[in-house]
C-alpha cells in the first residue's frame, strides 16, 4: 500500500476540482506518459474518510493526513481538503487574523513549504523572511507572508491559498497599505529591488538581490524616504499596471536617488516567472548585466549574500 499525502496530490494535479465529497486526481502511480486531462483523473479521494483508490492501476490507501488523528479531527481535515464550496469572497467578520497568525505553524515540512518549493524558491529562504503556514486562513490552507511597517511591526498578513486555482488566490488580514513584505535584510542593504508580490521578492532574493514587496501597485508613505539613499531597482511586473507604477516610482525617487533603474522581467509577467522559466543562474546574469549597463562604477549585486546563501543551500 503506497503512502500518500494531500500535498503530494495537490502538487501533482493542482487543477483538481474541489467543493465535493469525492475528488478526482491524476494518479502518481500510473506513469507520466498518459495525457494530463480530466478524462485521465483516475484516482478518487473520499475527503470525508481520506481513503483513495486509482481505478486504472488499482493502487489504494489512506492519506497520511488521516492516519493518526481522531474522528473529530478527521472531519475538520475533510472540511479543509475539499468540502467547502468555491467562492470568490471571504467575509472578514468573525476572523481574527492576528490570532490566526499567532497560531500559524512553522513553514517546515508543511504543504506551504511544498508550495514555495514548487514556485522555485527554497523554503529555508522563505522561513528566513518570516513566511509561515496555516491550514485555516479564512478557512483554507495558505502560505502566510508577514507585512511590516518601517519599525518592523506586524501590520497585516497576506495569505496565498495553496490550492483551488479557480477561486480567490489571496486574502489579507490587517492594513497592508501600512507596510511591505521584506526579504532578509532588504531595508538595511545598500541595493534593493521593489516588487509587487512576495514570491517575486523571494525570487529576486534567491538571486542575491534583496527586495521588498508592496503587496500590489501602491506603496506605504514611508517607503520612498526609506530607500532614497540606496541603489534602487524598480522590478514591478511586465504589464501595463507594472509599467505605470514603475514610472510613478521613478519620477518620485529620481530627485533623491542617484542610482535608480527600471528592472523589467525579460520573460513572463513577473520575477517568479523569470526564475522558473530561465533558472537562477540566467536570472542572476540578466540582473548583473542590467545593473552594469545603468549603474556606472557600481559593483554587481553583492548585498546581503551571507544571509541568503545560507538559506539557499537546499536549492
């Protein structure tokens, strides 16, 4: 009998539909040569009991998630796995985001870590940046990204749901406009990139470029002054909204910032796309070349390498 977890199923077939008592997945044990479509989702999972069976190869078992828990806990887990209905709105009333953050788990060995790894970033680096995991962030499993103000105070938490791609992807508790998500040591480094989302920030940090994420296309009032004396790379998305906010930031910072450049993703929409499509080395080479083109007499990115290198050993 093969051991299997929900995280493994979700990673192998992230488009499996939810909101039903029986979920269907592509089977991990049937081989990778079959088409990856709905007709070949031969593995059936009962989300109430955790039992699964592949109707093609005959493999069957009980999800490890269910193997050592009580019936009451099993029902709670069933709710997390798929009995809730897909929806695009989650009311904040009754949800205490601060308490949920306090009760959240270390990212290590969690479905959140598997999600971060799937996006091409070492979970160890995400842990250094304070990322956590919650199985019940607005009733759904999510990787949690802390948003802090200039003094390091937690002002909000952004949860990135790690399943159900056809529903709302993120939900934030708190006031995100007051802070940023920061990669390790970014605000103290002499070189810094400004991005839109936390995975883009982690992707650049993995390439040894410290970054802060605005959590969208607007920034807290204190950010321009905090980065004005640094070498700043505006690394917002490669789309109309990203170009527009980059233009506003360049205009705002140009009077006080001697080293300022637009670092536009060369492929895909954002820097996580770049990391996954080009790989770490090619992404680093592009960043260094762009810096050398614009920042005269400025060395390629070296800031904060010791922190990031330690977290990148698992890559």
